[in-house]
């Protein structure tokens, strides 16, 4: 393998594949990046056995392709070396004793290569009928639901975001069993068979960080045990989480006894202040009490003090609600709304609280109340 | 105590005194801020027994002073409450049962007060003849020397910056015994008695973070066991470190056998790259070898690879040097220089390396070489 390439071009692509390099030192080959130089261009691949990332640099972006070939090299070292070299043309060449020689006029590095045959072989071939989304749509799904997924490994299925597709309806759900976020998307085309897969939340997070252009498309190729995302010149594979995602469809009521409408910033800031006098050990519980045209939010830590916040509301009928919930969970939910007004929907002080924006954004946030008596 | 004050004005001053609030929970009163409202204005004081900070808000910046008085209140809670309130006029009032009532139109907080008599009494009275510096000068001293002081508590005296003043000459020195940074300053006036004190580096760091205007003055009132800094409307007291600072005057040679001049950015970047192939456990040792008009910097980790960097130099005579040192220590030293060119001065491969900028900035950096044979 022998080529010349501009520093900034190689760096752009190393920035993608480095996310697939394992941070653990257990299996050295998973700390590596594979370089495959063909006459068409340079492929870079990394995998930590949970995700795999492959990018492609077209020959037109490479200064010269002198000898094609493959090498496997420590990902962290090649990344740092290229990052710290000046933005000039870099020579990369495999030399005797399977060493990689990386040099510019003033700098020369020799790195020991790993065996190409030790690098895992990863099947990144396409599915016949991918689901096509705008990158901004998948990013929005992630931003509006990911926080509600669990970080505890006790129920692995809850550490992912569930994608359930029937015909042209896609429902994306995350829950840690104390709260739930659900986003509905209407697809451009219908799927032939129903799909129900759960993608690890952290892998989706790595994916959306790689998106560069909101208007570009991302292609989702869904298999039984993996999902392959294709976008720009990048392929990312993620494992899927085994198991059946809980059926959450009956959790969200259709009818509500109490419907409160208020300004999103006002309620967010009031809860933020009230949360100052809550205990994390008690789930940052705050009290929420509705009256004719206002809500009083209160909390206290007996040894420190107490707080009372008032917000103006509109309410649809005479019913009032007195309920307690986690200020943190409520703020997490409110943060995902993009409207000026928020609707809070209740049936009783022991049933789920539903939070929706005023616009028809197909987003539902749910949090469970906390019993305080 | 009863007053009305704008949120942004109180917040500006809480931002200063919060730095004097203890982060440890051992002695609750040290987590507090003392409010003293007089007819002249509001004083805020905090102390963690190592530093103390006192600020003053003049009556002209207070909306109304209704009842003068003193209260002592949890620093972290009052800080967070004021920070999260909107930028409006805040009412603060001591009410029955020694509670502090903080309220705006929509928000009301009650906080339990601590006993004013439990708050440490701190003597912040002046010295007759302070040393006067521009804030930017003290900030520069900190930035150019602090990194060289020790973070290990085994020799407490080395965790400070030593200020030695004779007549109008001030020498500021920091060393962790592997490297040393020394800055010399010419004062505007002569001191009557020699001064030799060591100020905890972290306290100086907190101080310079509070400086707002480079051109403003800071007044140093030096006592036997403490130093008081006065600037703008703020007073900060710092303890001094007990003990005798080592005499470092003979460490820095006057004459050198080898004097090398090179571009600061070039050598910094070359060492930065070479350090990629060093081990932290071996003090990030790199090799430095001079030839006629270039220096070769090299390092290696046998199992990973090796690196060689070339830089162009000017050298004053025929002597060459082959020496090893910590890339980290050299980069820390180079970072403090403000000139385009750097001078590296050597006598042998086992004697200290002196690093100076080309301009006459009264700054000397020293690092010890590492024996590698």
C-alpha cells in the first residue's frame, strides 16, 4: 500500500471511523483501523463488535495511489498522528517488516501493523428496500426520545430506542419504565412486512453525531440482528438489542379529565427553580397543584427551606389536580418540545402525566407521578 | 435585614464570594455566605479557612435598603436561587424564626439562616504599604509560573508560588523539583524590608479568575501569615504556606556551552508529535540531538513504533548536544513564552536545560534532563 493524501481529507474520515474503534484494550485488533487502498479510492473500517463504521475517500480526493493494498493499524495512534501533522500532503507507505511509514518533509513515523487476516470480516451489504429518512428527522427522533431510555443494564431492551413500523407509520419509543417518550413519523413509502427492532441508544447517538447535512438522506437497512445506516460516503452498522420491547400502546390514555395549557418557558423555569429545594435521593420530587387560573409548584428540604412558584394557566374545565412528580423527569420532557405552549394532561394523581407541545408534532412525553403520602 | 436589589447586580457579587465557600461539608458554617447590610451598602463575605473573600455593593446599586442587619445563609443555595431567578428586582428579607424570605412576583423562597455569631471573624484590615501591581501583571506571573509548582502534598512549600522582594525587585518562582519557572518584575517603589512569602498556587488561581480589567490595579498587603489582595470592590485573603522556600538562585547557570535558537511553533509542534510515541510512565521522555543547522527529536514505544522530527536551528558555535527530557515539561515551558523565537541553553546532557523567549521578558524556564542510559 502506498499513497499520498492531504491531511485534512484523511482527518475528516478518521474522525468518523475513530468512533468505531474500541476504547477497551481487551482485544487489540478492535483498537485498529483497516485501510484498504484500491484503484477507486481508500476505504477505512473500524469495529468494536457492537458497531462498525466504514468510510470511503474517492480517488479524486487522493493525491496519488501508487500501490494498492490493505493494512491494519492502531486506530488511536494513526488518528493522533494525522491530527497533529500540519495540513499538507502526507505520504503513507507500507514498508518491510509490516511497518507503516507515515512522513512529510520534517516528520517521519513508523508504526507496527497488525495482521490483516485478524481483522473481523463485517458484512455491510445492502438490504433490498431500505427506509429512507432525512438526516434531520432521525436526529430529531434521537433528541426527543433518547433521554427516556434506560442506562441500567438490568433490562437491556430498555437501553435502546424501539422502532416499530407498520405500512407507512413509524413509532419510535424510549422508556426506562418511569417515563416514556414516543415520536410518530409518517414514511414516504410503505414497508412490506411489519418491523419491530430496538437500536442501542448510544449507537444512535454516535450515528447522529456523524451527520453533516440536515437535508441529506440516511438509508436504514434493517436485518434480523443488525441495522446498517448509509449516508454520504459512510456506512455504519449497529447491533440490535435482543428481546421483545414492552407493549406501551395502552399506557397512553386517549381521554383526560384535566387539561392544562401554559407557557413552556414559564413552567420550565418555575420547575427549574423549585428543583433547587429537592433531594436527588427522593427523585427530586416537587408538588404541583392547580387552581382556577394558576398552578402552584412547591418543594422543600426541611433542614434548608422551601419554595413556592406560581404560573398562569388556562384550564378546560372545573377539575383540579394535586400531584407530585420528579422535577428532573418533567424538565427532560419539556426540553424536547419545540412549541411556545405546553399541554399537561391528567386523569388522577396516580395515573401517568402526558406532556405535549401545542403544535401537532407527533411527540408524546409521559411521566409517572410519585406518591408522597 | 431587608432590601430590594437587581438580580444581575447581586449575581455579579455572588459569583465572587462563591469561590470562598467551602466545597467540603465538614463544617457547615464554612459553606455559608454572610450578608451585612449597612446604610452604605451590602457586604458579602465567605471563607473556607484557607481563603476569605469579601465584596461590597454600594448603596447606589441597591434599589432600597429598608432594614440594616446581618444574616448568614447557605452559600450554594442562595447562589443557585439568585442565579435561576429572572433578571428583575428581588426582595430579600429576614423574617421570624431566623428565616430568609427571597421573593419576586411569582417566586418565593424561605431559607433557614445560620447563627451570625458562628461565622468566623476575619481580620481584613490593611497594611500600611501595599505592593501595587496591574492586574494583568499578576495574571501573567500566575500564567507563566503556576504550572511548575507541585501538586503533591509531600512538600507543601512547593505547592505555592514564592514571591521574593528586595528593594524594587520581585522574583516569582515555582518549582516541583523537576522543573522551575521564574519571572522577574521591577516594582514602581522599593519595599522597606525584604519580603519572602509563598502563596498557595490554587488560591492565586482563584484570585486571577476574579480579575475583570487588565488595566486595574491590585493591592497586595503582605503579613506574616496571610496576604490580602484588594482590587475593584473586592478583598481576598489567602493563607501563606509555612516553611522556607528552597534557594533556587544557584540552579540557573549564567554561562552556557550550547545555545540553540529556533522557531517556537516549529519546536512546539515537533515535540507535540514526538510525544505521541512516548509513555507517561516513563515521563514522556524524548531524545533531542543537535547537528550543524538542525535538531532531530525522536522517541519510540517498541511495541507500537517510532518517530523522528526535524527542525531548523541557529547555533552559536561548534558544540553539539544529545540530551533527553520530558516532552510534557518542555511543552508546558514553551507554552508560557510569548515570542516567535525560543532560546534553548545547555551545558551538558546532565545539567539543567534553560528555556527563554527571544524578547527580554524576564522569564526563565528550567527543566531537568532525564538520564536514558
